[in-house]
C-alpha cells in the first residue's frame, strides 16, 4: 500500500523577442533606482527586506538565467509575490525540448521561509519525484531550505533533477497522494530517502 505523504524522494541539489529584451532592460533600470515598476507604472517600493530580496532575485534571474529558464516579467511585476518561470528540458536528456511552467509563491517570511513551488499548466513533467498535480519532492523546498538559497538555486536543482532522470514515470503513490494531499505541497510531511532518479 502506498505510504501517502511518507513515500517521497530526495533529489540532488546540485547544481525572445525584442519586446522581452526591452522589458528586461527597463526592469534592470528600475532596479538600479531601487524599485521595480510594472508596465502599468505601478511601483513596488523597497519598504521591506523581503521585497528587496525578491526584487534583487528577479533582476538576477532576468540578467543571468540558468540555461533554458525564463521568468514571466509581466506576471512578476503585476504581483511580486507570485512568479511564473518557464523551463525547457536540456539537450541530451529525456526532456529535451519539452516546455514546462513553474509557479513560485513567496510569503513575507521569505527568504527565511522557502517559496511554494509547483509545476503548472498542461505539461507536468513525468518524473519519479514529480506528482501529476505538479507537486515536487525536492528537499531544498522544505527541510533543506536555507536563506542563502535563491530562486536561481531552485531552478538549477530542478534542471539537475530532470536532466539526471533515467526513466519517465510517476512516483509509486501518485494516485493516492493527488487525491488526499493539501493544495500547498509545503504542508506535506515528506520523507526523503532516494538520492537516485
């Protein structure tokens, strides 16, 4: 019988257009002035540390994204606490050329509290550590989280997890977990016991 939320896996923590370029340039200029401005002209003021941290990470991800990773600038500017990150499977892997979307949700406790991260959209990767509802069994998203980590570090860990996969399949308790879990994967009591994919 499946172990519900107890059966999970530990993964390695290893590591467009001219319109987007213009948006990145504008976002970088806004960051240099100490705030982020949305296309509608709304300012995200630097009145809290966690907002400053998110603004800094957003600029870093725009300037130097990991290979195959882009952030939805308009979404992040509209709501700084919710990002959509686009990810493409690396060349030479089981996921080569496949496109995925990750949703990041940040609380005011960030970076001391890890973000909520799930795959969303129509294409959820079929992977031993990824449930069909988009929940990801990755230790740095829960107990191994550190304020020294970042969105970029999470993206790199997920890319590494996908790239090292040897067989496309769901976790053995997928059906039961998806029927009974919380909508927030951070409320799951994960049991990390598998370093391999």
